[in-house]
């Protein structure tokens, strides 16, 4: 594979003893950029002695192990279900953030206390990679990572952080507080994806006129979905495939459906299976047992991976496919979620271009889950930012996912209901949806004064929440 500009720069910076923050679009090779320097026979033992590759979720680890294997690196897997490492003494270890943090603190989860010094020493003598950091809660786990990286920088240890979907305020914090050198995909790198990938984002719902004759406005009304109605949407798209204006023939239909919770994913999977319009339906989530998970991932790669067969198939999944599986489909249907996760999911639409086509059109359809049993629609995404109307007054907590909803509604309206995704637009969406809240979190607060959100989509989300509380629409 030809080395891209940001991959080359990452190797150069790490080889010279600098820790890095790699920022690049989904599907452009950030994992390779982090692993390749470890195989480089340079003169920096901090880079080439030991690699610890850290992820937020257990279910994401197998894909990284396969990537390491492609470099000829034998790796050891270590997390709660599979504690296979001998106190991180191996050359390459793939682990989870909880295992890493506790080993770093000298209180490892998986070993006896008398071995704590060995695990801590191994962490301190490793080149450490932190992937998929957007999955870490900005109010909790991400703060711990900042502190850890600050100490690693102070002690001269090498670290690599990778992201496609963190807002600018968080990226600056990694640079200024943690001492990471930021490496961004060059325009040439980005063109290697965006020149041929034409992905359109669409919301399921309709826009209506409201207000008086003198003051009219448009309001987007979501068509809220249950597992049953998600199945109906999938079936409708399946049967009208030729009308979707995407690059895929009707006998090569593939759809990835992202659902926010495991229970809902299971329900959607059952509905589609029982409907019987597709013979190959797969389910992936974090609750699978070890042997079953590997079997499912093999099946998924066969049908949705880089060298997938042309056979039609449908995958229903949760966060495990959003970040950890290198898969693709011409149609992605996703439940509404925070923007960082949404962009990751959209990154699974037309991800590959093996035939070197001049253009590959894809569609990402966003649906809003219907709240059930008095639960909020945005669960399990519970991070919120408090808006303080005036000093000492009541604080209104706004879910981060609601800000994403507002941004999508405004963006789709401003683009004639056709929002095309590229690296520039993805960064804009992330900034609009997350940057205001992250700035507050990074300052050590979970609230922000109302006067500071006047030009932010958070303002509209706040006004809507106030209206609902007062009995308005």
C-alpha cells in the first residue's frame, strides 16, 4: 500500500521521539499510521520495544489484531473476557482502556497485587496507542486520558492518539496540555477518499410550514421509529433499490443498520429475519460470547469487508461496527445519535473502492428512535451540558444528542434536503454539534452561561427544551 502523507509524517515524528495526535477521515488508514512506526528499525527503543494498543470496547480488539498480523506482528489480547497477557510483558498487546488505566496506576485488574509493579513497568516502557477516543465520555474517561498523557509526556514516553471525530477544542487540548504533535491528513490524502466517494445524508421525516402569514417558518418533523418500523424502512429500501441513486445493482444489495442499544438491535434483527425478504441477515453487538463473536465477525467480513463477496446481505449492529469493523455498504441506516458516532457510522458507507471507480454514490439515512416506557430517545448517550440562564438561576441540562438533532435539521434545510458528506463537511458538523459543550468540559465545568451560546445550535436546543417545559410545542 502506498504510504500517505500523514502516515509518513507520523512515522517521522514518532521516530524522532515526538508523541502524536493523528487526525484524518474514517477509512483513510489511521491504524496503519500508528502501527507502522513500531515496525521501523530505528534507534529509539521507546518506540520499538513494546506496543500496547488500547481501545474503549472489548469488541473492537479483534480487528486491530488482524491489522497487526498483516504487519507480521504476533499480538496478545488482554481484557476481562480474555486476560491472556502475562502482565503486559509481550511485544505487542491489544487491550481495553480500563486495563491500561489500572495497570498505569499500579493496581491492575487482572493480576495479583504483588505483580502490580511489573504491569506498571511494562506500561511505562511501551509505545502506547489510544484509538477510537471519541467513544470515551468527555466528562469522565476522556479526562482520565488527558491526565495520563500529560504524565507520559512529562516522563518522555511515546504515545499516539487517533481520531476522526473529536471537536477542535479537544484536539487543541491534546496538543497544548498533553504535548502531542498534531498530524492531519493532507489535501492530497483527503482527495484519495473524497474524490470518488459521494455519500448523501438524508433524514426520515418531513418539513412543514408553521407560523402566521407574516412570519412563516419551516419545522422538521421526524418520523419516529420502533424496531418494527425500522424493519419496514429497510424492506422498503430493499424493494426500491434501483430508485436510491447509489452505485450498486439490485443483486448486490447490502445494508448496514446501526441501532443505539443491544436490546433494540436484537429486536430489529428478529423483525428483519422474520420478514424474510433477505436470506443473509447478521447481528453484531458486544454481548456475544468469545467463540460466537469471532464466528460472526468472520461472516461479516465475508459479506461487508474489503474483499467481500457480491452476495446481498443485511447487518444490524451497535457501536461495535461503528468503530471497530472495517466494513462497508452502499446504504447505511442509523438511529440518531451524537454527531461523533454518527460520522463514524456514515464512514461505513461506500468505504472501499476496490474497482477504482470514478464515482461511488452512497446513502446514509438517519432515523429518530421512538421513546418507549418513558425513557428518553437518546439513551444510552447520557452526556449533557447544563445551560445557566442567569447567575444563581435554575440550570437546564441539554443532552449532547439533542444538539446533534438540531444541527442535522438546520443543515439539511440549508442544503435543500441533500447534505453531501466530505471531510470538510464532517469537521463542520462535529464543530457545530460538540465544540461548545467540550469547551465547558475541558474547563472543568458541566455548565455554560446562556450568554455564551447565542450563536450556537445549543441555543436552539435550549429554547426547545424551555418551550417543552412550559407546555409549548
